[in-house]
C-alpha cells in the first residue's frame, strides 16, 4: 500500500508541478515568466496580481494566486532592477498546497545609446513549501468491509506532510524597440536550476526537474488607434511540454498626455489542451485582464470543456508617457 501511495503522491506532485505553478496570461505575470523580465516596463515601479481558478467540474477547484512587485530604486545603479514574488497554489482533493517567496534582480545592457537594442539578464532565488492534507484522502484500511469509516486508522506511516526547498532561477532576454509603440522581446528562462528534493518520504532521488522556456512577446503599432500584441511560449519540464501562442489587439480610445484609455481582446491556444479567450482594459496606470480557459483535451469528458477563469491586475507607479503630444485649443483672447 505504501508503495502505491508513494506512486500516487509522486504523480500528484509531478502533475501539479509538472511545469510548476504558472498562469495562462504569462505575459501579465512577468517575474514568473523569467527573472530577466524584472524591471522591464515603462515606469518607475510595477505591481502585478494574478488569480486563477480551474477544474471546478472535475474535483475540488485548483486555485492559484500571485502578487509581485518590481522596480528601479535610487540606491541601485540605473541599469539594475529588483523584484519580489509571493505565490500560493492549492490543488485538488488532497489540497496539495505550494507556497513560494522569491526575490530577484536583473541587469540591463544597452547595446546602443538610443535604447533601441537591449539585453537583460536576471537571477531569482527563494523558498518554496509543498504541503499535503491527508484528512480528505481515503485509504483501503479505512473500509470496514461494508462502508468507508474515516475514524479507522489509515495504516500509513508518513514521514512528513510538508517540505521546504530552495529555488534558483535565471533568465536572459533581448528587446528591440525601434520607435515608440513598437517593442519586441525574445527570451529564455531556466527554473529549478538546483533540482531541489521534493519527496515526502525523504527520498533523495525524487527531485523537482529543471524547467526551461523560450518566449517572445511584442507590442507593435499598426496605426494610430490599434496595436498588435502577439505572444508565444514554449516550456519543457521532464516529460511535460507546453506551447502557447496567440495574439491580442489593443484599441486606443484616448491617448493624450495625462489621459489614457484603451481596450484589448484576443485569443491564445495551449496546443492539445485548451483555448484561452481574453479581454481587458487600460485606464492610465491601471491594466486589468480577464481570460477563460476552454478545455479541449481528453479531460473534456469530465470537465465538459470547462477550464477556469483567470484575472490579472497591474499598476504602474511613475508611468512614463509615450505620447507627449498634448492636444489642446488656444484661447482666442491671447491670439
């Protein structure tokens, strides 16, 4: 029984963390995408919040939350930015919980003086706790021959129900910005570079596999009112691979010196798994997005094509205005 349970727990661990905890809106969770994205924004400071709930139709809902902040501070060199992430994920009937606190930094190298070509490198480290709740799990020893009796001993000798480990992540990116409202970024990230132990049975051979990803994003002006926002990510961890590709379009309602309003919508595909429909808006320094995962994998028989909602919220402190053309009228009295 213990060996079967070990296999089951390992399966839960690898399935729940097969590609670590991540969000469909990876472009709106920058520090989880890559440490190289720390400080890569057009403002002084940035706050991001992400929340996702999924698989409500299959089991106890999986719920993920992340809060992250980053920026460039006066006590640091101009090309250095730092950031921090708090993340919590709760998955399935076992309430498999993952909590992480990460801190990191990035360095920007300007290939040209006009900032049109930039390289960024980032490092990130922190601690993660994984934890199981055995209360809602059922074991063979708790069946009395007729019905399940939760008061009976499960007959198992668990070494632990939680484990802490250290994370080490790194990233590298290149950004091309030939003119305002035209930016393209490609990057690579590596997570769990130290391959930490994650066994609940103190087995040193069960480690969290290295996760690698390649991504590309763009924010590209089509005309005065419309921007295209294509995004791509390929991610690989052990036997698990994920590919997301799609695009959004932004329509600028108002874009003046002290007033900015825009809406955007798009569709992304997680190949072989789900479609992701997204809509959102921007009001000055605020940006909010809502997406929904539509499950199209073999699990659709149980999920009935339902995946889950995801929400992202961002606020930029000291936002740098891209369009300095202030639209105004002259008063005839002074002509």
